[in-house]
């Protein structure tokens, strides 16, 4: 009887998932299969050349350099600053751990509040913004590639320095 109840619960879960999947959207599924990256499998590598030295990146889905959806995590050391910049596509940032300051503007100003883990920021196309962390942080960026970065002051671009 207990086994039958477990089987019925599993069937109910499968039915519920079958109803919910169409509402998840194509970006949630990779090649018509779900995509799982368990926390222990998140591997950070040296950050992209588009960011100042010290950042680390883990690509969870897709590629920011290619067409289509992507999900990355960035790990920043204490005292890290990303100077004012823009993107040609919308950016969605979720603070995973630590504290992360992020504000709009063409001049860096750390007066904005630092966001705690669990916070979310949506940056519209073309809006100048900057970021920093005092204690170190991990953030997740969801977006559509190809994803670019244009620094407000070209002297801040690590690709040219």
C-alpha cells in the first residue's frame, strides 16, 4: 500500500510538471531537456577580459559571446569595482552571496546601498551603471547573447590597458 502511494505521488508530480513545463519558456530548457548544475559542480575560472582583473566566472548555461540565452556567475574579491559601463542588451543580476553595490550613472559613487544576497537588479538596454563590493560577492547574470560591455570612459576598459 505504501509503495502504491509513493507511485501515485510520483505520477501526480509528473502530471504537475507536465502542466507547468509549457509555462517555463524555452530559455529554461536546453535542447528540450532540463539542464542541471549542482552547487558542487559550479566551477569558477579566471574572469573575462572585459572585466577588471580579479573577477572569476562560471558559465552555467549558454555563452555570453553567442546568440541566445546565457547564465553566468561572477565571483568578486573584496574591494572590487566595475567602472561605469553600458550593455546593448538588458542585464538581470541576482546577488547569490556577499554584498553587492550596483547603481545607475556615468560616474562611480559608492553612496548607494549595498544589496544583500537574494537581491535582484534589472538594468535596461544602454543604461550606464557601475558596481562594487566591499566584502566580496557572487552574482548571477541572466541575459541574451551576444552580450557586450562598453565603458563610459575608455580608460577604464581592461581590454585596451
